[in-house]
C-alpha cells in the first residue's frame, strides 16, 4: 500500500512535510500527521517522533537526549544545533523510495 502526503498552506504545520537535504546530502523526510504530531525519517533505523509547537516551529528528539527546535524560513528548516535542512520537495510518497538513505 502506498500513500502520498503533501505540504499545504505555509500558515500551517503541514508546511514542514517534505524531503530535506543539507550540505549536499540527504538529511531526512518530515511528515506532518495531524494533531500537532510529526514523524521524521532519517538514516536512523527507527522513525523519530516530533511535535509542531507553532506554525513556524517543530521540536524533534534525535537520539536519547538531543531535542532540537526547527524554525521554518523560506524553504529551509534551521535547527537549534546550528544545522539547516533545505526542503527539496513538499510531496512525500510512502513507501519511501529514492530518498538516499
């Protein structure tokens, strides 16, 4: 079974849905699933859970104790750890294919 999630209005947490790259490498896939919840798929074997804390900010825990806030700007998400993910697509198709990790 496959499905597609697509980012909607920039005034909504749906905006974060997309495929992201940083420094020329795949960084992750963010899928907003509703009720202020999102899932982040990255090279880690287990998808990460996160939350939408405002229309322009999300919070995700990477690993056991590394919680970062990502703030939307233009087509990027700037994380509080100093990294930036650039959104290259606002459509995510499941199962994930061709993402690069």
